[in-house]
C-alpha cells in the first residue's frame, strides 16, 4: 500500500516512518506533507494513496480543513496528542486513531483493523468511505461538557472547588492531588488518566505521566536535557515539572493559544 504522511513535526515523521517500516514491509511512504496547503496541493497533483496518516493539529490549522478543499479518496488514520474531543468519534467509527507517542503495537493493531475492514467491505461489495467519520469528527468539535468542579475533603468538611481555582494536578505515591492558585493542596479521587479525559484541553495540559498544568501556573519555561522543557510552576511545585520530549511541540502550541 502507498502511504502519505501528513505531519508537521520532523521528529514525529521520522519515528512514524521507522514504525511503518517495522510494522509492515508492504507499506511504501510516497509523500510527506506538513501543512493544510501543502497536503491539498499534493493530493490534487498525485494519485490517491491507499492510506494517509494524518495529524489532527497542523501548524496552519486542523487537518479537517483538508477535506473541505479536496476530495480525499484515501483511507485515513488520524494521529493526535491531546485532542481528547476527537477520540469518541474514532471509537464509534471503523477507522482507528493513533495516540502520540505512537507505539509499534498500536500501529500494527490499526493496520490489522484496516485490512479487516477493507476485506469485509470488499466481500460485501461495499466501497469504503470516510465521509461518515469526517462528519462525526467535525461534530465532536462542538462544545463538550468538561468538569467544572471537584468535591474534596478538608478535615471534616467537604468543599466544592471550581476548576478555574486549580493551578495543576499531580501524582505522589500513587495518589492524585491538585493545588489551587492560592496554594491549597487537596486529594482527588481520580487517576491522571481519568482527569485528562474530563478536563478542558484548552485549560489543562498533561506535560507528563504525573503532572497536568494550567496556563496560569506556568511561570517560566527553560530548556532541559533530552530535548525536554523544565517548568517553574506557581504555586511552587516540590518536584520537577518536566515536559516530556514527545509533548514539547504540542505544549508550545497549547501555550500559544
């Protein structure tokens, strides 16, 4: 199968190319584009590839815009880092998604799902179409109901804390906590995975497996070894707040929104 990669991060492109080569030798990368404009131009001037790996967030906008400008005849597997609003759409449609950082096992699972889907449709004489998927994805861009507050314990009292009062979440000894902007610390009965699914991604960003931050909490950003970033948070965070290498690019975009 011929493959087009739509991705604006060079490191992510190289990693995906390596994973594709390892996962299936029959896949051939015939093109790489890094923007909506470049992708539209490529698709208009080349035969439709069998498969497109497409990042949702590109430097010049969301890749959904590509479908508004050109008739995409290819099967698409989207990739995403933190756009949780899109994940439900993939779960109710046949095409899979790959959550960054992409793992080899996840890629192999997606390719198997694609082969099974095509095999079933060909057996039934039904041509494959991504139109339903795109419509569902665009519907998912409508406002989503995220957590507005958390009920926490303070001594013998229960307090309701608005998410706007929270500076960051973190884990410590397998428990999850958050600190408010006025430096109050509370235990919260959710894992960081559960919190990441229920917090507004425009307000909160998961910089690592153990920390979720808000824009307001980030006082200073400094380079850190291993192509990572070190954050100074307010209120003071007792541990290191390090943006993992795979999340650096998306973190920079998020901070600029």
